[in-house]
């Protein structure tokens, strides 16, 4: 499946799951989860790399990798990340690390950090992943 087709399928699955869930993702939606996995696989197939990122957490989470390169073979677990990009990028890792290092004082201070992360994901041609 091409990356474009995988993205479209994921978009359709997001819409379907929210519609069937009356505004929320269905619980343990296998089709939605499979569509996210297919985006990761298609990214890898198209670019030869797929880097999964998880920008959420708390400062203790800095001990775990925030970006993980997928090798094309390992299982892709539900909730393994919020996005996938086609290349390892230190410019993306920096705002993720900064966000987890910052003391959370509310959404007004956190939102610019989140926007910086997702702006970089978009600039890299990445895709959001959705899990249920």
C-alpha cells in the first residue's frame, strides 16, 4: 500500500470510529489500529525508514527514547507513538525533550511546545497515528 493510500485509509478509519463511537474512538478498534500500523509500514516502504515518536509523558520519561526507528520487522504495538516521520531528526527531538523537561504550568505554556513538535512532524512529511 502506498503512503498516500495508507494515510487516506487511516483518515477514513478515524472518521468511522468516531462516528460509530458517538464522538469518541471505539474501544480497542482493531481496524483503526491496523490502519495506523499500515501508515508506519508504508512510510518505511516509501522512504526506507520510519521513526515513531511519542512526545507525551512526564520528566521521568526522558529515560526512555522519545524517537524510535522502526526496523521494518518488529511488531508495531498499539500506543507506541503519536506520529511517524521518514527520518531521524534532532530538530524534532529538541522540542520533545524540552517539553518533557519543562514544569507543566498549564496549557497556555505547553501549547507552543506541542505546536513546535507537530509543526516539525508536518515539515518532515510525517503522519499522525491514532490508536484505540
